[in-house]
C-alpha cells in the first residue's frame, strides 16, 4: 500500500501519471483495503471463538480437579481463591489467547515486512530506526518486569476479597446474631481498599505504556522527516518515497506497540496461568484409587464413628474432637446442637 501511494505522489509530481493509471492504482488500493477488512473481521471472529472455547475447556478441567479435592486440599487454597482462579484467572488467559491468535503472526509480520521495505527504499535513512527501536525495546522490557509481580499481587488481593464476601454471606445469620455488622463492614472496606491499591499499582504500568510508545513513534517520525527532507532537497530521494518511508516507519513502530500490549497482557496471563497450574498440579492426598472395596456400592446408609479424633491442621496440638464414638442408623435423623457460631 505505501508503494502504491508513492507511485501516485511521484507520478503526480513528475506529471507522468495518466488518468487511467491513477484510476487503476486507486482501484487496486480499494481492493486491498476490502481484503484487509475481510481478513481483520474473520481473524477477530475466529480468534474470539477459539479463546472462548479454550476458556470453557480450561474451566471444566479446573472444576473437575476441584471435585476430587479433599478438605485439606481445599483449605490449602481457600474457597474464595478457587472461585477467583476459575473465573477471573481463566478470563485473563482467555483474553491473552484471543490477543495471541489475532496478533502473534500479524504484528511481527507487519514489523518485519516494514523493516525490509524501509531499508530497500533508503538504507541510510533506516539508521533512525536502528537507534529508536532498541531504546523502545529496552523500555518495554523494564515496564513488563515491573508489571508482572504487581499483577500477581493483585490476583491475591482478589482472592482475599472473594473469601471475605463469601464468608460474610454464608454466615450472615451468625454475623447478625453476634451483632458483628460493623466489624464485617470494616473488614470488607480494608480488603476492598487493598485490592484498589494493588490494582492501581498494576494499572499504572499499563497507563505508562501508551504515552511512552507514542513518544517513541512521534520522535521517530520527526527524525525521519527532519533527515529525509534534507535528502529530498539534495535530490537523493523523491517526495513519494519519503512519504512511503514515513508510512513504513509508522507501521513498524505501531506493530511493535501491538507486540508490547500483547506482552503486557501476557505478563498478567502468566500470573493467572501460574495460579491455575497450581490447582491442576495439586496432589490429592485422599483418593479412592487404592481402596480395597473400590467398586462396592452403598446399599445401607449407616454411619459409624469409632474413636474419631479431629484437628483443623496437621501441626495443631489441640484436638477439636477427641475419641468420638457414634452410630447413626440409616433413615434416622440426628441433630448436632451447640452454641451459635461454633
């Protein structure tokens, strides 16, 4: 497209471009634009469809794994954290896959193609890109390095807020019985404020990304115009070629900016992916794989405890229940009565 634009400008400047040639080039440009629109819409549609299906399958696998967890496994993560990992973390990975499918080949391809065409137009003017692009890449690396741990912390704050809300909603009767509404409100405010602070620290990195990239883009275009105008005045380059070179420069830096945004989303997705892998890789400490009567079905639902002891955590010295013996016949109802909130 920039080459066709250069032909139009150079031909008009030299007075050698006929009306029929102008119409032909314009028609070709319109045809290329239509193909690009169709390709863009198709890529967005299929990328979104694939990412949604990926998230569906991943969420199903995580849920299936959680169903096999023992109480000890669930306590290790907390219910609120598991809910966050199945919803928010999976959504972050879905967004990353969507962006990956749409930009992983397109952006590098546009950047490499733009670099080749820019060098072929004027190698001496391409030195500007050789100076600005490494500086831009270094800044991108610094921002990503700063952003990754902040996104990880933010996901942990979401876990804590979800746990607080779930605990309060589940035990709302107990909260009201002990008149603990003010305490729970203050607790929620603190967790909510912590999430806001963590989110702002993470978002600030993303906020800086746009302005920094635009500064590099505009500074590079200004440098190209500055040095390119001198070359044009000395007759070493045509105006149309300079216009095409500026277009290629903008295309190269815009592609690099899209890659940057993809890497920033990837840094957040990596934090979410790590949390999901922790669930999928968790070793279940209580299974029926080695049970002696694995295929036997329950025909009579009697429940019997013999000398049962219980503690909440393995390292606790105190037992919550000590030497409990009880038998509950099938079909009977047993009420376990204790103080409110015990």
